[in-house]
């Protein structure tokens, strides 16, 4: 990996000097604070790479995990949803190959500071709402989502799964490539002024 591919390593040549937090100084934390936006730019580039990694696994589904993500995003985009919503649709399953049984938490954590409360809640809870369509085939409770009927975002999440998520397994559907969505990832996840530092991995 080169510095061009890793904005964080090329962001600053200064480093803090402490060996334990209890010995750190305000000057140390000023240095670290200056590097944080560059680290965030690297996180955005890593998000692109992680999405590409989803292509390696189908998990037995009709399409691979990347295609499912692209198809979910494309369906939302074609339905006129705004960019933030489409980003959530794209990233909702990004944690599938990192934490298969808890993947919504990964996407929700990535998006928390960059999307609305409604969209964050939707991503964080989409797993249990998606379960409505298949958990009963596996001996589970398809109505487990009803534990959240008091949430103002219940119907919002229900709609996401019904219209975009659970329908996005069609091998014949023509989705845009991941490159189509790179500008969207940059728009929301790369701090202003660091666009030039964003280098999706080749």
C-alpha cells in the first residue's frame, strides 16, 4: 500500500511523543486532532475496498453480496430516493463478511455521524425487519420486528426492506458498477477539503 492509497499516513509527519495516555499533553492531542480528518478519508477509501470484498462471497444466495448491495442501492436510486438514503442502501450489508450475525451494527456505526436519525435507525434495525421474509423458514419468529412498533421509524424501515432490500437478489437485474457510487461515498464520508486525498484502492 502506498501513501497515495493511504491518506492517513501521508497526512502529517508529526507524531505525539507519549508512550502512555497518562503522560500525554495538549500538544500531543493537537497533533492527533489534525490527523483525524485524514484518517476519516482513509476510512472512506476502505469502505470502497470492503464493498469490493463482498463480491467474493455468495453465502448461497442467488447473487453475490456486492451485487445485492449494488442492486439495493440501484432500486432505491431508481425510485427517486435522495443520496443519503441510497448511500445507506449501498452500505447496509457492508459488514456481512466481517460479522455475519451482527452485520447491521457495523454499517450503522460507520454511518452514524453522517446520516439522519431515521436512516441510521433503518440501517441498524434492517436485519430484524428483513427477517420477516424468511425467519419462519428457519424456525424463527418472522414477527420479531414487532418489538419495535413504538418506534417512529418502524414503517420507514419496513418499507426499506419491502421495496429495496428483500427484492435485491435478481441475477438478471442490471446494476451500476461500484464505481458509479464512489462519488456518493466521497460526498458523505470524506471531510470537506480532503477530496484529493481520497484514493479508492485499485
